[in-house]
C-alpha cells in the first residue's frame, strides 16, 4: 500500500493533530532501519555459512578425512535441512510471530555453530551442519516477514529488499576471502566467527516491534513427507555420483524421493491446513519467481563450489588466494544489490530481472570457454559478470514473491520461494559434484556443470519476459 503524500500534506495544513502522524512516521524510521539491519544480518549469516565453508573443504578433508561425497554432505547437510524445514518455518513465523521465530532461529544457529567448531569427526560435523541448517530455516522466512511488516509500501519495500539482499552480497564478498584467511589459521574458525554476529543479532532483536501472530494447526504429515522426499532426493544424487546411478541404494533413494514428492503434493491439495498452499502457484509471477530462484541458486552455489575446488585442487592455489579470486565479483554483487531497487522502481521489475539473468549467462559461458586455460584471472573476470547479474535480478524477484500474496501470508510465501532456492543449491552441489568426479575428467565436468547452469538461467530469463509490471508492486 502506498502512502498518499498529497493527502498527508493536506491534513498537516488543516489539522492540528497531523503533526503527531508525521512524528509517528519519523519515530518509526529508526525502528525500520534497525529491523532492516537485523534482517540483513540474518541473510548475511545464512549465506556466509555456505560460502565460507566451501573454501574450507580441502582443509577439513585433510584434518577429518572423508571422501568427495562426505565433503558434499558438509555443504548439503546444511542446505537440505534448510530447504526441508523452510515451509514449516514459514508457518511457525506466522503462528508465533516473525520476531519470536527469528530469535529462536538465531539462538539455534549460535549453539550449532559451536558444535561445528568443536566437531571431532566428519560425521559429527555433518550432523551439526544439518542442525545448523534447521536454525537457518527458522531465520530466513522470519527475516523477510519482518521486512514486510516494517515496510508496508511497495516502493519502500523494494528498496528495503535491495538493502536486505546486500547482506547476502556482503557475505558473498567476505565469505571466500574470510574463509581463506581463517582456514589458513584453523578451519574451525569459519564456524566460530558466527558467534559474535549471533550475539549482536540477539541484542538488536530487542529493539524490533512485536510481530502479529496467526495461530493455525501445523501440517505435520506434509512436513514429514517433505523431509523424507527432499533428503532422499539429494542423498540419491550425491551417492549416485560416487557409487553410480544404477546402485540399488541410489535407485531406491530416488524412488522414495519421487513417491514422497507426489505424496506431498496430494497432502497439500487435500489437507485442511497445508504448509505449502497450492493456490500460491496461481500467480504467474510467483511461478516464474520460483523458477528463477531455483536456477539462480543452482548457478550461484554450484559455481562457487566447483570453482573453489578448481582453484585449490587443480590450480593448487592456497585457500586465501582462492578466496581473493572471488573478491572483485563480490564487490560487483554489493553494488548490484544497492542499485537494483532503484532500477526496479524506475523501469519495473521485469527489466532488472531479465537483464541480470542474461548477464549471468554471459559470465557462465565465458567461464566455460576459458576453463581450459587454467587462469585464475579469467575465473575472476567472468565471475564479476555472474555476480553483478544475479545481484541486480534477485531483489526484484523477491518483490514479485511478496507482492503475489497478502501480508498475512508473507512468511509462507517467502518460505516456499526460499525452499525452491535452497533446493537449487543442494541439487547443484550433488549434480556438479558427481560431474567433477566422473570419467570425463575435472575440467570437462566443470564445463558441463556450468553449461547446465547457463541453460537454466537462459530459460528463466526468457520466462521472465512475461512478468507483468503489476507483479512487483502491492
């Protein structure tokens, strides 16, 4: 809802009480800024703990041992539980209020980060990472709901979401470099660094206004089936890469995933209180946004994963130098997130989404074309295109999601959107990891991985042409 500034001005002239309304808005601004800072810090932490750990994988393997598949699980244990619990987390955010759900998520993230930092074995680390993903799941939809509550207007929300996305961009900038620097000392520090951030967030949370709650029964059957299906899917993809997709265990796992997904959709269609109401998909803008979110995360996290291994294992760069290769691209991402809201407000959401996705395709294709040269410089150059494009495209995509639903369903809509995003990241780690270790060789596997990512991004760019101007405003 837009504020009618003309009427507001008239009331200020004609009514002595109008100054109070103006004062209320002025008093609200500091709280809005603190809420936005808190939400951005949450997104920063969630993103950081994927990228910072990716750089540390080689050192973790040297210290704790483990195969390529187990290293994939260090990443995917986090992303799978994150994706599997996001829908429930969105419901929790609406049932108990976004502020309370966010606080519980931060506290859980704090405890599990300590568990990751002191893990004595690869198995314990994977288990702790899974629980850490559960904490992240509580945080993310609640952070988006807090922004929806603090910024009710479509235009101001677009700008706020751009700033919120800067949290992820800063994590992208700091993640590889910080991960490389901390890993040079001790890889356990990549988890210990979360502690001061979590403490700061818990302190900031005290300044945020209370959130409305909307008590409804939980969809426990849907949550259970979805957890089984998503875990079986990623397990089958990861183990298929190492044991072969003809392995009985892999075939059974993928079969369970297929049956589980079908069963989940049936439960959602027939349940009285579904965790993922299927009517959310009636909006064409929502459907396109979900596809873009999946493709973006498959490209983003998948690319960082394969290029981190490429720089360290193939080019023999130390962790710190490998992280520095990504620094210029991350700076482009920060700028892209900052200007994205302005571009969307001037030209509509369709222009930055389509242009940003096409820029990502340029970066991915360029990386494929130059991978055989084994040059960190070319990796860094084309990563700038990918990062800039993604950072311009994603904030308006998020605006499309939030504009597709009423405010009372912002938590559920953001949870569905981020479930698709995180599944994209999890599938990328599983599939691209399998391609890297395939018989074609590392370079060929890397190139095929990025071709798949570029193809998906191009398809979603074409689909985004059909986003209507009204899809990004409310």
